[in-house]
C-alpha cells in the first residue's frame, strides 16, 4: 500500500507481476485478521483509481476484477467482521467510480 502511494510507477516495471500482486490482495481480503483485511482494502482503494493511468493495472482489473468484486461481496455478506464494512464499502465505491463499465458487466 505504501509503495503504491509513494511510488506508483513501480507498477509500470516489467519485472513486477501485477496479476500476482492483485491476486495476493484478493486472497488477503479473506484472512481472519482484521488488520490484514483493512490493509488489503486500503491497497485496492489506492489501486483502482490508477486503472486508467497505469496500463498493467487496468489490464488486471479488466481480467480479474470480477474475483475482487466477489471477494468484497463475500466479506460484506458475513465472511468478515462488521467492523470492516466501511473498508469494503470503499472498494465498492472505487469500483463504481473508476471501473463502472466493468462493474456493470460483472
């Protein structure tokens, strides 16, 4: 999360597997530890606004965003603690704001 905030051009490097980072973030949303889930939510709320400006991010959101949406809805549906609902809502808001065309298809 901090790397994405401070140095977003790291995601432009050819040696970074953006898809793997994205998948790790999705898996982290399902962890039982609230701080981990909170950090993962923060990662996605920073990542999603960049899907238009950083091509590799846009591509992975296009290909795997449905998996992210599913994980968020599962968390909201009862898999995660109620104290984390605001964090999941921030991801939904970011998806709606920055990836609306994909969101309506998913």
